């Protein structure tokens, strides 16, 4: 994502691996395994995927083109003078005026209800995300989450929303992409939201996250080691930047500081 030489990229990947050392492993269904599947099952899988993609596209279209209420202008309250002292016209104008006033109030109530629905949906999504995180049980989920958010924010935050909305298990997708920087980088190159949602669905279908068979850690690996030379002071400062980024949604300072900790 950043302009760095190959050696630096290698160090970054190793440092990220150290931070993300966990008792979970991520595997993707290989092309060879797909070729060995029964043709009927494969056809059904593709039919299911196409159906899911159509649903995702419908949801994205609905989100991109929200219903726009007609703007109602109340206007000035009519008077006999404004109606040229025509009582019949005056009564009609007064009736129309109060009808518009009532319609405006109703429109405001509907807009408030829609806003409440959006807030409720966001809260429901957040609660589901937290539940999924606990169910996943990744020890270093916070680091993977930060890598995901930092990378997405550096490209386009809106793409992150598409990814989360397209995923059935948001936490698993964040963990997978946060620990697979090359896959995430490739995914973020897809700017068309419909194609991005389809690719997310495909990845989620093929990925497996499960407990490792062996939990033996390599010698000399320090959990949470950033850049190989991070001190307690730098760790503390990084945590402060992370906390600030979580509040603002801007991970630019986090990314910059982590780059400064990387070995030359």
C-alpha cells in the first residue's frame, strides 16, 4: 500500500505475522479441490453464489439510491388581500395552506422514523459484529482489525462499508483480510461496489478459519513485537494513537507511526 522497497515489505510482513501470531489458521479452497468436486454440487454452488450476488446488488442499489421525499413549500399564510378579497378563493387557499402544513409535519415524522431505523440497523449490525468477534475467538483480533481499518482508510473508507455489508460473518472477513495484506490490497483495487461485493462473497465462501492442530510457537518470536525494536514507550504511544483512531476513524497517524518503527 505504501512506497517501500522489497526488503522493507519482507520485514513488514514478518512483523505483522509476529503481531498476529494466533491459534487460528486460515485456509482457502484451492482450484484443485474445486475441480474434484461433483459437477452437480459445483453447479449448485455457483447458482447459490449468483443468487447471493443478485441480492447484494439489490441491497447496494437501494442504499445508493435512497427515496427522496418531495420538498413541500409551505408558503405565506393567505389573507383576504392576497386573494384579492375573493372569499371563495380565500377559503380554498387557507384550506390548501393547512393541508401543506399538515403534510410537512407528517414528512418530518417519517424522516425521523427513517433515521431511527437507520440507527437501529447500525446498532444491530454493531452488536452482531461484537458477537461474531467473540465467537471467532482470535486472540490478536484487535491487531488484525486495525490492519484492516488502516488499509481501507488509506484507499477509500466507503469500500470498507461495502465489504462489511457484503459479508455474512463480518468479524471473520475482517480477521481474514487483516491477516492477508496482499489479498486485501487486491480486493481494494476493485472500485465497482457490485463487483467488490461479489468478490467478498466468493472469498467468504472459500475461506476457512479454524483452530490450529499444533500451537507450538517459533523460538525467539515475541508476541506483539513491532518492527523488532519497539520499546515499552513506543508501545504505549502506539496504543494511545490506536485509541484516538478508534474514536475518529482516522488511522493515518497509526500507519505513519508504525512505519517509523520498521527496521531500515
